[in-house]
C-alpha cells in the first residue's frame, strides 16, 4: 500500500493581534503560556481565549463590518438539500456579533465545481462533508500557540450522521442473518446494553475528539423516527423533514460555536421550563436553551401535551454574552482590557448565563442540572415526560 503524507507549514502571522485574557466564568477554549517573570510561588500561567482577529473597518462606528470577515466555504460535496440549514446555522452567529459591534462578521460561500482548492488549505475555513462511517460532527481549529488567535477552522460533518439513526433503529429490530446458522449479525447483548445505556461512555471521548454531539444526535433522530411512525403520534413526511432540517441546523450552529472558540455549556438546557420550551413565542428569540453549546435532545412531547420546536432554531442568551466577552472591541492591551472584561463576566450570576462544561458533567459530585441530552429546569419532569412518551410508543413499536 502506498501512503501519502501531506505536511502543511505556515508562518505565524505578525498582524499586531492583541490577545484577550480568559475568565473561568465564560466558556472559551484557552491558550495557556507561562510567564517566567512572575514569582515562582504564584500561578505563572497566562490564559488567553481562543478567538479570531476581528477588527472594525470603521473603529468609530457603533456597528461596522470587520476589516477581514470570518469566511466559511461550503465544500462542494455537501448535498444540496442540506446546504440551506447549514448556511442558516453558520450565519445565525451574526446576531451575536452584531450585538458586539460587528455587521456581517461571518460570511458563507459555496465552493464551486471548478474550484480545486484543498479543504485542508489553511487559507480556507470550510464546512466539510466527509464519509467516515462514524456518524459524527466536529469543529476543530488551528490556533496560534502563543496568543490564542484562531488561524483556520474546518467543520467536519460525517455524511453517515443522517443515516446513522437507521442503524440504531435496525439494532433494536429483529436480527438480519445471511444464513441459517449465522451469528455475525447479532451483537453481544452486553455490548448493546452498554451502548444504549451510555452512548458517550468513554470519559476520554471529549478530550480526544472535542465534540460528540453528532453521535448522540443520531440516537435522538432514532427516537424521532420511531415516534414519527408510531400510531400514538403520527407525523407526516413534511413534518419529519422539518425535524431533520432543524437537527442539521442546530448541529451546524453548535460546531460553528466551537470554531469561534466556545466550549460546551451543559447547564444551559436548565434555563427554561418544559412548558416554556414548548411555547414557540417564548423560544423564537432564545431557542430551547440558554446556549446552543449544550447537547440538546429532540424535543418530542407525549401525545396530548403542548409541542414546541424539535430543536433550537437560534443561538441563546449565553451565546450572545460569550461572544461579547471574546469579541467586543475594547481599548488598550490585554491588561488594560481587564477591568471592562471583569464587568462583562460579572453578569455570570444571571440565570441565562450559567455555565458548566465537560469537566463538570464528568464530576464525581455532579450538579443535577449539568447533564447531556436533557431539557428543562426540572430533570424529573423531563424524565417523566420521556417515560410517558415511551409508554405511548411501545405498544406500536413492532409494527
């Protein structure tokens, strides 16, 4: 076998970028460097948020386009039917940037059939449609290891995500065997039990891959597909297409958030009650959660109960606040910005701005409001709603 290795080297830009100091109350990925001029008995680490170098074209204007926008290219392999929700999901972040003083900070362009640039080229930020057979999505980026400036980002969306839920569905059904004595099609019961009990069982998954939302969302779509076909709550084809559309858009928003520097926020789903979540007038501007950076389950309510949107259609109040902290233009160097940054971070006590991330979700002393794939400020109410939904679906599951 011939294996080709491609090495891509690039000079770190010298643009006068000013790093921004991080704050534990706001969930950013950080670049940590040691300052050895500090006394040895103090914390020598200096922590900068990972962010793009956004500067206003007109520094005096309250709202100005950036000198250099963040441009995402949609890889030409993306199926046309999914380009609209992906484009909308990427551009949704412009709402937060506008509040921070930037007009059209994020742009989306289509890679044309005749464009032959490599999506791996550091000069292009891309939304890539790949075929890895793993059903996942992730948003990695390349960062200046000294300043935290994001230099390039490539969102990877595995095409099998949209069919992965069918595989989960098939596993729950009768085993399909190729021969009378074949056992290869029947997975070990213990393995299956663990997989369905905890699809994110490996505690190191988040550290290695960064984001496992896509894999968990496959299970959420499996539930949605079963519920859509169930006699208890039938769903038309157009309504199911709406469910998938909203799922693709929400994942795009989530992964773009990572490429802007944002970490997960698993406490955001506890912002609204289930009743508020299923009131479209309430969620129109906030989404179903305080942040799209949570892992949100499909919002599918039992028959007879009020039904809202299936997934968040927009970013939440926490996302606006986090972008303000990382990108709002401030005067002076990193240290001079600190008083103003502390004022912004001081709002962390507001209910909509609560933050807890991966380490908190894996803690030995977990906060009951810090969970993945839960919804609403009352975990027990959500569990009861899911229990009732499953009770309605089980009688017709075989059919």
